[in-house]
């Protein structure tokens, strides 16, 4: 015995019919696959640059001159400092000690210090890996040049997990880190954020709806085929919504597939102790959420503009330029009030909050890279420039501009974007009701 049809079943059938018709239309258009293909190729080219950077070797730099042999006695300066002999006197070296010490290979004293982020709870960082701060010939005051009563450490001032962190370290502590390890980690994080923000959320999030959603209603009105959709009792606002649903039925899987592919590539090629870098999945989930919501909001907006004027894409281009300005603003001033009047500003909040939840030490990593390029010991030997990758990470890593915890930021931003989509649907549906169909 068949169930009695209800108004909800009728709505479901109408929704599925219009959405399925829209999906079939989009699949059969060459322009659809051109737009998606261009987006895929653009992301693929950027990913190739990333893979190249992960496979290359970054030159090690002797930041403190420990690998040099100033007195030409065969012993590197770092080894002589460790054993308390004079680096300027060829007659003073560890080989004259009892028992005598064999000279080290100079390469041992390049990248002899690492980043030991293991004491965040008490506000200190670092360890004197090579022992040149803890040598017996140094006084207590020489071991505590930052005057925090902790010998041979690095003090972090300001707020944790803030890009305004200030580093003040004792001389000769972590003054010669591993440039290759730091560069790959910072470049990896910078690439994930840059690709997520500019690649997926902005470029694909705007331009796919721009070329595919602007004419969802307008094209059918101009060609006269809209009469067939309205031949049965169905509200025009429902047609507006169902057409968007059909578009999303193609755009959302496309976006999801692209983000998943990027996550797999960066997971396998990114710096990791295992075969796959699982620690980034939280960031990619935030990127995916922001991207899907961006597709929804921009599709509603551009479809509305298409209903408003038959050349709606001309109206959409200035808005895309406005959003470009807003995403650039998020890089330098994520707390700017003007960002609340954009779509991309809320989407960036989601990505930044996801990164804050996943990578809790990013701001510290940035500060250390800016500080460790030779400025920490006061006697940088070969380089006083920031470590490779630190500036790129500083550009693309931003604090959430809402001043809330990351989880609350995500919830609030999602709600705002859904409200934006609902508003554009309401306005677009109202405009559609007032329009004459050719």
C-alpha cells in the first residue's frame, strides 16, 4: 500500500527535479569543465613548486663561526670554546689536554644547535646543545645575559601563540640552528596557509561561482526555458534555492576533491618523522569548511546579481576586487573592522582559527626564525638575515581578528556566513518574483 503523498514529499520531488536538471546542465557545458580544469591546473602548478622546495637541500650556515679555525691549529672554534682553550692561540688547543682530545670535523660545528620547544609552560625556551654557554670558564653572569635568573636559556616575552612574541636569549644558546629543518617546516606551513587561503577559499571559492552561478536564473529567463520550471506550482524563491543546490552538487565535490588531493600531497611530502604528516589535518579541515561555505555564499550573491541585471557578471567583478582587497587586509590587519563587511574576512577567520588549534607553536616558530638568523649571540658570523621561510610564514599566518578562542571563532564565523547566504537567497528570491520572464 503506497503512502499518502504529503506537502513535504511534493517539495522534495520539486527540489530534486530542479536541482538534478541544473546539475545535468552544468555537466554538459564545456565552460564548466574549462573553469574547473583551469582551477585544477593552477593548484597543480603551485603544488609542484611546493614539492620542489621540500625535495631541495637548504644550505647550512655557520651563524656563529664555530666551524672556523681562527688560530689554524686544526681545532674548530666551537670545540676550543667547549674545552676552554684559546681560539686565537695555536699553542692552546684540546690536543694538549690530559688526556688529549682529537680534533672534530668542522662540519660538526655547523647546525650544532636545534630548536628545543619544550619549556613553554614556564616561559623559557632553548637548550645549549653544544655546551658553549655552559663552559667552565664562563661566570654565572655570562651564562645569564638575559638576566632572568635562568642560565643558558631563551626567554619569551609577550603572549604565547602571538605573532608579537619577543625573544631574548642568553648568548651562545641555539645560535646555530638547522637551517634545512627550519626552512622546510616554515615553508610547509606557509604553503598550506597560502594555498588554503588564496588558492581554495579565494580563487576557486570566487571564480567558480562567478562563471557558473551568475547565470543560473538569468540564462533561463533570457532563453525562455524558465517557463518549464514554473509550469507547476512552485515558488520562485524555491527555484532560486534549488538551482543553487544543483550548482553545489557539482561544485562542492570538486572543491572537496581538490582539498583532499592537496592534503595528501603535503602530507606525504611535508617534513615528518613518519610516512605521513597527520598533524596538518585540522588545518585542511578548516580550509575545506571555509571553502565550501565560500562557494555557497558567493553562489547566492552572484546568482542574485544575475537576476538583478542581465549582465550580472559585470556587477560581480567589482565585488571580486573588493574581496581581493579584504583578503590582503587579513594578512596585515586581521582585526580590522572593515573585514566584517566582507565574505572572505569571515572565511579567513575559520582558516586562522583552525591553524591556531592545530599548530599551537606557529607564532613562536616565526619569532624564533626572525631571531635566530644570527642576532641572538651578538656575533653572527655568516648571516644576520632571518632564517629561510620565517618571513613567508609571518605573512600568511594571522591571528583571528575576533578576539575569541579559536573554537568560538569558527562557530561564530560559520553562523555569520550561513546568515549571509540566507540573506542573499531572500533578496534574490524577492528580485526574481518581480522580474518578467522573456
